[in-house]
């Protein structure tokens, strides 16, 4: 009985880490934009959905292999993210934060509408590149797609970390996040760095979307719930902390899967899958009340 | 000596507020020149006009070439601006701050230059991994100076380096500036509220009054002229 429940538990932890990897990617995208622009990009989920449709169209209509389509989608998304910043965000950047927020909400609606117009609202299938195999590891059943998701998510995170930590452009990106005025004085072209941030965020979203579609099915609202989980992840980890986004994502993934684990027991029968969204919102609320800076954030110090 | 920087009839404004009316000044190669004056006289704005962080009119020439565009262009042209109040990136390490100083450079000798800069500030070598925000005020000001040097500037702009620092640290700071000037021929334009310190460290000085040059002369003469000291410099 106890042994059985332990394997059930591990089962949920592993699949929670896989979905958590996706949340982490999207949360990281939110953090990158928040650090440099100071706003939450509400269109982040729809941007990811659009990217995923592009990948799907390449595979389904143009007979591309999954991985070539994956790489092409990353490139298209990156350029698209840069373009969105240059064309839509930059003109309102100097005003109040509220203006940018409204623009990102407008972007959300616009992209969603575009996707429905272009590809209809019909759910589509994007195959997992990792196949449908399952492995039995000591009683714990692990899907190949879950392992693949975790590996790809962590791989992308590691690449991005390397970019930020070891390259000149990464250093400039961080400098802009810390102090844009100062960055201009040393010669950094701040506006292009912000655009680059949007490009990277769009790229992260694309990966998240392409990893999500095989399990939940591709439809125009595929990323709506994922975006809420990503919010929860980013806020739990600290909205300005890249490492926090990753840890927060994995934690949220596992935490939400505990609902499925507990629902197997009569005593906790009322814990069901349907509580995933309310649970995520509860996490957001509790973190904001108890520790607004999140796990890895530093408390905000107002300079006088 | 050759003229490095020339301002002719420079005006600048923040929105509707005119901060500079008519400033003309000259900095020759290898000089240390001070800009003095009371609060609100336009000292900081003069530096900001040069580095392009405020909208300005009039002629500003570096080495005979008109400077246009924002601070990125000024940095590229060889102007290093150390702004008021410890211009460091607080979340980045000492070494990262220094590397950013060399951002506009395309050559590969950045590592060697970090060592060259560390000769002036030996503590930076052991503490390269420390976050700039955890340094003391004096150390942050030294780091801001070190970072400016990393760009191998033709002209260094210093804005109120003494602000909020203990007198001993201020003396140390200006000692290093003098050494850089003497050893490497670094040209410096320094804005200071503390006239005594600035006159001791400079060869010539300009005194600003409500956005105009009120007075100019050799630092030693201004320092020794009691009426100038009393009416303009307040000590």
C-alpha cells in the first residue's frame, strides 16, 4: 500500500517536472521582459501559440521534419519578437507602464484572432518528436515525451544562462536590466537590447508551445492556462530572477500534480484536476502577501 | 597645446526648463579643467550636454568634429562620463562593471586593460567577483572611474566625484586622477561643488552662474583671489 503510493507519488513528480519545465520556459520569458521593460507581457502565451502553429504548419502542410521545423520556428519567433518590440512596444515605452500593459493585452487579442482567422479554431495534432514510448523505472512509468521535455527545457535554460553569463551581449543585456541610463553612457544601444530581450522571450515561448502541444493538443487557447501557471512560477521564484523562474516553474509543475496524486485517496477526493487553476492563483496571492519578492528576489529598495 | 573639446554657445533644457543659456569653454589635450558654481548653476547639465544625455543646441566639438546623437555616440567618440552618485551597475560584479567600460571597444586587449586599471586600484584584483552594490561609497566611485578608464577615453567627464565621500577618500580619488593625467596624459573635465578640492586638482577652471560662464582663469589664481573665493566659491 505504502510502496504503491510512493510510486504513484514519484509518477506525479516526474510528469510534474515535465510540465514544470514548460512553465519554467514561459516564466523565464516573462522575467526577461519584466527585468528590462518593467511590465508583464500578457501576450506571452499567445505569442507561444502562434509560434506553435507555425511549427505545426511547417510539419503538416509543408512536410518538414519536426526538428527542422523546430529550429525554423525558433528563428522566426526570435525575429518576430524583435519586430513586435520595434513596431508595437517601442512607441509606447516612454509613457506610463499602463500603456505598455494595455498594448500587450491588445496584442494578446490580436494574435489570438489572427490564429483563428488563419488556421480556424479546430484543434490540431502536433506529434511529439520523442515518440509515445513509455519506460518503466522501478515501477514508475515515465513517458519519453516527458523526459524529452525536461531535457529540452533545461538545455535551453542552460544555453540562455551561458549567453547571459559569458558573452558580451549577455553582459549588455544584464546591464540594461540593472541601469539603462548608465548602460547608454558606456555605449550600449539600449533600445536594441530591449528588442533582443523580446526576441529571446518569443523564442522561449516557442519552445514552451512546441513542447506543450503534443500533450494537450494544439488549439488557439492552448497556452491560456499555461500562462497563468507561468505567472505563478515567475512570482513564486521572484519576478526579476531568471533562476527563480526556473525553480518556480518546476515547483509549480510538481505542486499542481500533487492534486492528481491526492485525488486518488478517498480522504482527499475533493482535490481534483479542476483545482489546478485556482491553486495557481492561490500561490500567486499567497506569495504576493507573504513574500512579494519571491524566493530568489531581493526586496525592492526605494532610492531617494 | 591642441584643443580637444570646444563648447560654443551651448544651451540645454529639460522640457520647459532652460538649464544652460550660453556656455562656451575649451579643454586642451592633457589638461584637467574644473567647472565650479553653486547648485543649479548648470554644472551637471554642461556635462550632460557634452555626452548627449540632455537635449542641447550650440556647437560641441571633440577634436574639431561636431558631436551628434545620444550618449552611445559620445561613448564611441571617446568620451567617458562618470555621472553623479556612483555610476556603477550595482547588481553586477566589479569585473563585469570594468568589462562594460570597454563595451565600445572592438579590440581584444580588454583583459590586459583590466590589469592596467587594477594597478591604480589594487583592491579590484582580489575582489573582482564582488557585487558592486556591496562596495563602500568610495570604492564604488573608484570603480566608476576604473570603468571609465576601460574605454581608453580621450576625454573623461567627472560629475561631483566628492559627493557624499569622506575627505580622505576624496583626496585619494583626486590623487589618482592627477596620476592618470600626469602618467597617461588623460584629459579631464571635472564638475565639483567642493571648489577647494577641484581648484587644487585642476590647471584651469570655469565658474558658472545660472547657466552662463561667469568667470574663468587659472585654478591657482582663482584660488588665491579672495574676492573671487568669497563671491563665487563660498569659502
